[in-house]
C-alpha cells in the first residue's frame, strides 16, 4: 500500500491553528466582558449607596449645599452607570464578533478535514482495487499454469 499524502495538509494545519487562535481571542473577549459587567455591578452598588445617603438627607434638616452635593453625586453615579453600560455593550459586541470569527475558522477547518477523510477513503479504495486486480491476475496466471501442466486433471481427454 502506497502511503497516503493529503496535499492540503499544511492548509489544514494552518486552519486548525487559526481556529485555536480564534478560540483564545474569544476567551479573552469573554473575560473582558466579565470585567466590564463586574464594573457595572460596582456602579450600581455605588448608585444605591448614593441613593441611600440622598434618602437619609430627607429625614433630617439639611442645608441646601448638602442637597446640591447629594444631587450631584447621584447624577455622577447615574452618568457612570450609563458610561459602563456602553462599555458592556461594546465588550458584548466584541465577544459576538470573536465568536463569529471562531465559527468561521471552525467551519473552514471542518471542511478541510472532511475533504481529507474523503480523500483517505478514496486512497484506501484505490489500493484495494489495485490489490484485487493484482490478485485476479495471479489467479488467472495460476489457472493457466495448472491447466497447461501435463497430467493435470483439468484437461479433458
């Protein structure tokens, strides 16, 4: 049996390496998204804390400057939440893009692998046909030899 050689083996290796790289990129983007989501949770906690202090001001007599400071702090906390929501959306978009690139590379690698498997099956079938042809030729040769031998019972007298 002659050795199997897939002519696109290097391309398949390249596609598998690219798929692995895209998987690593996706993992990095997912980690960045988790960090952004944690930051957003921190902002929500900060907003809740500022909201509690704002509510506490209403239970006691306070000066106008304290109210202004509390309103500004509440506005700043809401602005920070808004900014971080944007960062979470952006990170989520990057995760989606990285996932799409990974899926594309996985499809390319899978297509090449299926081609390699099909070529392997064709190679094996070709070798089996060649072997069968060789065995048939040997059988015919043996039959002719056996028939032509003197004293063989294969000839009718």
